[in-house]
């Protein structure tokens, strides 16, 4: 289960409940949010779906505890195209 809490306009606290519960601090710039979503979904939805993407590829304990959303693309080059499809 993924819970996304808004800290401010660009920062979110994500809690992933699995075998082990983990907490992550994620930042998303407004320009990157617009690039990926066109404003069609909330930033919280983008962050939640990004964690769905990550959890399909690795365990929650392997996900960085704090990161800026574009970092996902450095580890998984297909991230941007896949997340845009997941949001439609």
C-alpha cells in the first residue's frame, strides 16, 4: 500500500507498507510535473504511480529514502514514457 502526503507544493512524503514499511521524501519540480502530466493529474497521483512503477521493478527497501523524481529515469530509462502511459 502506498500513501502520499503533501509536505509542500513540490515535496511529498511517501509511505510504502509491505513486509517492511518504508518512508521516502520525494521532490517534483513544477516543470517536470507539467512535462510528464500536462496538468491532467495531481502531483500526488504522479508520485503514487511513480512508486507503482518502481515497486514493479524493485522492493520498497531498495528505493532511495530521498530523491527528486527525475532520478528514476537515471536508473530506469523507460520511466518517462511508461509513466505517461500509466497516467492515461
